[in-house]
């Protein structure tokens, strides 16, 4: 393959990549949908977890700690299959709920 052919091929691939990137950007800007978003600090520690699963939406703000031993505050709204909806707040310390408030 000659140098002009290689250059043309690279230019074609770059144009294709730019088009795909523009389409991806437009898609993300239109709407970002997911079930969980985790925000980490500069050390990679999970600090904020937005979650929407099993009929419940929640925001958990947590401190650094060992895995499975969450210390933080969680605000949630839940629509169970049976029973009335529940909105509440939990305070967690080392994986245990130490305080809880629910509406109604």
C-alpha cells in the first residue's frame, strides 16, 4: 500500500470515528438512563450512590469504610408490590440502621 493510500485510509477511519463520536454525544445529551450512578472521590472511594431498582429510588451519601460496613445517610422512596408507598431516611453506622424516619 502506498503512502497516499495509507493516508486516505487513515483519514476515512478518522472521519468515521468522528461521526460515531458525534452520534454518541448527541444520544447522551438527549437522555442518560441507567439504574445506578456511583460518584467517587479523588481516592476512588464511593461517596454518593444514586440507585433505582426493585421499585425503590435512593440516594446514599457515605463515609469511607470497610466493604459491607456502610456509614452514611440514605434518602429513599419505595413502591412495593404490596402495601402503600414509603418515603424515608435512614442513618447507617457500620452497616446497621441506627436511626430511621418514614413518612406516614
